C-alpha cells in the first residue's frame, strides 16, 4: 500500500499563506517520536510557545485515555498535538476543550472526507459505531496562564488486519472520499481554529458549544455502561449532555467515566 508522507513544507507555509490557518504560529512534522503530546507538554514551560502544532509520521508511545496505547503503521494515521494557552479563560473551563475538539474533528471529517462521523461521549469519534479517532487533552502547566495540549489520533489508511482493536475502523475502510493526510490535517486545524477562536473570544458560549456537541453525539439515546472512578458502574439510557458537558444517565450527571455503548437486545 502506498502511504505518502505528509507535505511538511506545505503545512509550514500555510501558517503564513493560508488565512484559515494563520491562527497557528508553527506547524512541525517529525518522522518519529514517542508521543506528540508528551513533546508539547515538555515545551509548555517556554512562555512564547503558543498555538503550535506537532505531527509525527510514527508514534512509538502514543497515549489515549486511561494510559491506553495508540499505535499504527508508519504514515497510516494522523498523530497530531496542539498546544494553546488560555489567556483570560477560567481554568474551570478547560474541560470544554476536548468537547470543542471533538466537534471540530467530526465536522472536518463530514465536510472533507464525506463520512458520517459522530461522537461517543466524551470525545471518541465514530463511524458506524466504530472508533476512527481519539482525543486526549492535558493541562500542561499549573498557575499563571494555563497551557493545554490536545492530541488527536485519526486512523486514515489502516486495513482490517492493522486495526488495534476489533471495534476500530479507518477512513479507508469507511469509504472516505478523501484520504490525503495533508488535506485532512488542514481541514482539522481550520475547524479547530475557527471554533476555538469563537469560544475564546466569547462569541460561542458554553451552552452553545454543548448544543453543538449534542447534535453530533451518538451516545445520547443509547443504552450505555459507564465505569466511574472508584469502581462504580452505572447502566442505563443516556438521556443527554448538560450545559456543563456532563453525560446524563437516568437523570444522574456523570463528569468522568469510561462509557460503552450497549447493543440493543433483539
């Protein structure tokens, strides 16, 4: 299978030449690294580091939620992290960034790849119920101006035998109209920049963000099993997502959990 490299030069130039990507100060591509998230977290102590993007053709120690590994063959996925500083934004609002990123990824895939992507709460991206992308947001500094690193791992050209788990998929397997990773990266970044700027500037309130998230969330209306911190398990219908971004299960609000969609019984 031909898996061409990202067009690193085009991505670097787009910071200057493309109005939709001028939000970013720097876009770098490396051949291999342990974790793009870890690399940007390590740079968060540099005060001038802001709105930077790091992509790797191969990640050797990619991380997902609950320290799960995220691996793929070289050039078969998009492994990307973004570092943004939240000047003037209350640290209590940091949790919104992963939801905002999820909405951005879904919209980019619908528009550019032509796939029916949606979200599993809180921030897995699905196609036909199978995971195509994961998002991990980490607070990189404490005190002063918070910096957040947001990682996105998107399966692009993986075959069935290359999938890390049976419930995963890739854009190729889903019949995507576009699988050029450079085109997809530009679309993902443009969607994120547009939505982040509106939210940061107060033009997109948390209630509006929650409403946009609900429209794209396949968890709402599904029977779910939620494994909560501390070992508690909650099973029931996912009734909705409230304006704080919490999942509502049988009227109970859940802010952190490992959620599984349960198959309906015949």
